[in-house]
C-alpha cells in the first residue's frame, strides 16, 4: 500500500514534492528497527532537510494537533498547564502550542538529532531522549502532565498502540461529565494520517479497538475523532482526543 502510494505520488507531483515524499517514505516503509529509524531521523534533522521536506505546505499535522489540544484549555489554563510533546521532532507542534499560550512544554523523541533542532527553538523546559511504549517506562513520574500531544508519531515502525498505556500513566486524570470536561487536565491528542488505520500492520484492526477497550475499562473517555483534509502530501488525517479517567 505504501509503495503503491509512492508510485502515485511520483506520477502526480513535481520533483521537489517527490523528493520530500521519498524521504518520508524511507522511514515508514517498514523493515527498519526502531533504533535504525532513530538514526535515520538524526541524519534527516542534522542536514536541515527534515524541516524543508515536511514544511507546513506539505505537512499540517503539528499545527492541527496543537490547535485541537488548545481548544480544551482556556487562555489562563494554557499558561500553567504542563504538556508533553511526544515524537516532538524539531519542535513544530511545540512551537504552535507556544504561540497559542502554553508555557510549560517538554519534548520527548528517540532521535537526539531531532531534539537538538528542537532545543534551538527555546520553548521547551525538558528534553527526554527516549522511545515510548517499548520495553521500559519513559523516565517520567506518574500523573506529571496536564496534557499530551503527538503528531506524526503513529506510523509504521514507530509508536505501538500499547504506548497508550504509558501516555495514560504520565498524564494526570481529568474530570469529565456527560457533556464536557469539568476541569482541564488529562487530555491526550493524537494526530496521524488516516490511511494508516487501514494498512499499517501495527494499527490495522488494532489501534481503534485498543482505544475502545481502554474506554470500556474506564481508563479514558473519548472527546472527539475528527478528520482533517490535506494533513500530509494532500492526504487526510485524523485527530483523536481523550480525557484520562
């Protein structure tokens, strides 16, 4: 499916667009270990090509995720809320959160090269160079954050569905009635390409049922599932939002 998409992109887009898509394709085509993926991101970031290839004209996920999360917090709450940016990359999502009034941001990413670029933005308090949802817990205490956001981290070979357990652990519970959040905390926002739900091996027939199982077990409540157009390379995306019970 991914290879088929690549062929269609090559036929439809100009040279610069194709080069950007190919660079993106290399890291999610499958067959790489997670440590190999982290090394790929190191090089991609250090050359400066990552931000060029995935500029806002081609990839709107970080800004879309930040705006979605911000809707759950008042302007006053944004100035005090602690937010974890998972798969932070070079910090675009964090930069948009900062623009929207958030001031206590931490970045988590397995690629040191990506985090080095994120440091240059001077918007994050702490940097966590780690994977999430694999063998060991991330070095974060339980109930540390008021919210968590991720854009682009859910893709082939990246964040496993089971990482939701770890996300729930580090985000403190919120209050939720039948209609809305009654105190703003415990919000998780996940933005990803919509088609990954259908063909990425780790998510097909698994990710959404896993989310619903967490809901049935009282671990979280759904706030919304929204589809956005032109998420990446003209393809649609989906944004899930939950509140931790």
